[in-house]
C-alpha cells in the first residue's frame, strides 16, 4: 500500500510539473508624473526574461505575461526605471519620474560612456555621433553615417534681392532621424537637422482647396517669438484630399535591400512589419511586385493583385538578410518590372527600402541619378524609406527621392511605419501636383531684409521659377507644406541687417510700392502629375500683422518646431529661444492632435531639455 501511495504522489508531482504555464494580458498607460502627458517609446520588459514591448504614441501598451512572472519594469531615457509587481492586476498604469542625474552624468564616447564632455571635430560632411546601446559587452563599431553639410540661410536685403525662390519639400526623414538620436540620449549632428522637414512632419489645419487648383494657399503674419523686433510670415499649402477608394490604381514595385547590413532588428525585420501594414491598404485593382537585392538582384514576387494579401505577405516573411549590396542592379530590375506592368492612368511607383549602403557593383550616385531622372520622365516615380543606424546614408537617399519625383521618410519604429504607410497612405504614394515651386517677391518699402527658415538644399535660381524644364518637389494627396520667413521690417535696427547702403548707386522703390499695403507677393508654379506645362498661382499678402496670442495653432506650432530646430542646430538666428520656451509655445498650440504626433514632440523637447541641463 505504501508503494502505491509513493507512485501516486510521484505521478501527481510529474503532472504538475508538465502542466502548461498560462499567459494573461497586462495593459495600461505610461505618463509623465510631472504633467500627466503620455510618454511614447517606453520599454516594458517582463522581469527575468527578454520579452518586452514599447508604449505607443498615446503611452499605451499591452503585453502577454506568463503566470509564473510577477514583475514588469518600465524604462525610458531621462526617467527613473520603475519595477511594478503584477499581483492580480490586469491593468497597470505607471507614472514615470524624471531622473535628471542620469542625463547630467552620462555622455556618449564611442559606444561607451564617461563622466566628461564630448568634443566633436568638424568635417565638410558631418558624421553622426556613434549610437549608445545599453549592452555590457558592446563592441566598438565603426559609424559611417553621413549627412550633407547645410549652410544656413542668411538675411537678404529686399532692395537688392527682392526675390526668394525654392522648391517645396514634403519629406520628413530628418524629423524621425532627429527623434532617434534624442531617444538614444544624444544630440543629433547639426547637419542631420533640416528644419523644413521638422516643420513638415506635422499636418496643419488649412482650408481645403476650392476650384480646379490641387492645393490652397494660406498665409499669416505675426511677431517672431525668438526676436520680437522681427516678424514671422507663415505660408501653408493644403493638398486636395482624395478618398482612398477614388485614388487611381497602383502599380507598385517594392525594392527591398536584403544585404548583410540589413540584418539588425531595426532594419529588415522592421521593414517587413511596416510593408505588411501597407499591404493591408491595397485594393483589388492595385498590383505589387517585390524585387530584392544583395550580392545580386532578383524578383521574389511577380506582379500580384493587391487583394492576394496572403501571397504578398508570405513573400515578405520569407526574406532574409545576407551578402553585400548591389543597389544599382536592383534599381534597374525594379524599373523594368514597373515598366512591364505600367498603368497608363494609374500610380506607377517604386518604393525603395534600404539603409542606403550601396557598396558593391554599379553604385555611382551620378549613374543612379541619371537613371531615376530618365524613368520619372517616363511616368515611374520613386519613394525612398530609410532604415537603421550606424551606416545610414541620409544624403544619398534624399537625393534619390528628389530625382525620382518621390518623397523620403526615415522609419525608426513601427509607429512611424504606420504613419507613413497607413495614416498618410494617399500623400505618400499619390502625387497630385509635381514640380511645385514657390517664388516670393518682397516689397522693399515695407521689408528691410528677410530670411527663409530651412529649405537650404531646395533653393532655386530666380530664373528657374519660369523654367518648366527645372525639376522641383511633389505634393501628395492630402499633404500639407509649410514655409516660414523671418522678416526685418523697414526702420528696425537689427544685428542681422545684411549690408551697408551702396556708395556708387542707388536702388529706388517705385511709387506703387510705397502706396500699396502689400508686404509681399507669393507666386506658385506646378504641373499636373502627367503634365509638362506649369500653371501659375499668385497670392498677394497684405501687411496686416496680428499679435502672437491671436495667431492660429498652425502659426504657433510651426514657429515652435522651427525654434527647436534652430536650437538643435545652435543657429546664430535662434535669438532668445530656449527649450523651455519651445515647450510653453508647443503646449499652448498642440490643437486636436488626433494621432499624438504633437504630444510626442513635446516629450522630445522635454528629453532634450534634460540632456542639456
């Protein structure tokens, strides 16, 4: 009898040991303890495991936790790490407290840390500061990120140079790349900060276009908040919104980099997850092919109807990284596939996803640019999505997108992929106006000097405005474009007054200039997506400035973002702007913020402020 009892006990113990561990879902919101704002990007880890997640743009998270795990840890740069016992809770909300000592003491040197200041040498091409990872055994890695040097726009005398001409820019890669640096506890390299892309990362509440023009023009004038002697002129374009069902059919080719440099989790794995989101937006009339390139280029999915999502996603799931990068061969094959399935009245586009590190084979920038320029004239446009860090080639990818009549975005997380490929699906993939140029003529009777904020690499010669052969930027369905001018009114003494009066000649203003109430005239030229002749829009702007408090959220938000960009660049024109002032301005002008992008910006400014305290 005793032997039977022992056997039964052993069977019970064995059964208990083999019983599966059940999981339960824990969810909640993470907020800043100081002001209650949601904190995006917080790492939530099950203690004693490598399983985790991150909070979304609203500070929300959800994580599946085994029943034998009892604690969650919450961590984010600039905040104290919190460890929370789960107990019997299914919902856990956490308030994070600022940990200023962490940011004051820790600086980045190579891939490690030290309690000292970091000095960077300056080169013609600015190199990114190396990224810091929280890894006890981090290896020294070579950082080869590069950014084209930016010579910041200066003030020009309206009497001597009354015209300012530039191409629009709807790219937003600089903003998400800047966010990546700050979220890693680093100040971004100044040449990684393109202020116009920071401003245009956000949508603005502009009036919808009326009539046949594909966009509306919206203007506003007030005081420049960083220099109260100066004025700030806000110019906003609103592209026509087109419902997804009414968009033309798409012929898409996904051109995906699967080389060895794409093996990191924030590269090919993130790329695959992001493109799956895009696939869910496709309709039966859309078609997708997938071309990959590594040591050689290949077609892994022939052109497939958009409603065959299972086949497209299976092809994405099967991708693996390996080999060196022959980007030139991939681009040639992608254009061939796009041309083979060309839709006469549709959207023909290649979507290139890469870290830009073309290092084997035909990789001449000039050669690829010529090919892309040729193909855009044949109706195939190019969108570029950048991934990863360490060897990221910002300058190359921006140039390729510009030449391809497309846009350029940097994808640093799945939320950014959702923004670009889902929330802004129409604007990312469907062009409603191409070669959009802006030319502003200033009235020298009212404007002493002016400065365009940003758009340094979009400047055009004045004579290019009427030249229909000159390429310029594209505007997508529903996109907004914003440009800011800082103006020194006539009669104001400023440290930035550009030049002395001429000694041997005079430049006189006309009686009409003296008598009119116009401050400036905004002129725009654009072409239809398949057109060759541009159309002209003229928009005079009257000198009717209003107080800062009376301005729209559009005006104050764009000014806040511009000021933060000037702070990041340590611009000589930032005046009295501080990160604390930017926080105040941004909080007061956040507006509706349906997707939480503006709340995220506010949190970024907070993180930056802690880093530089």
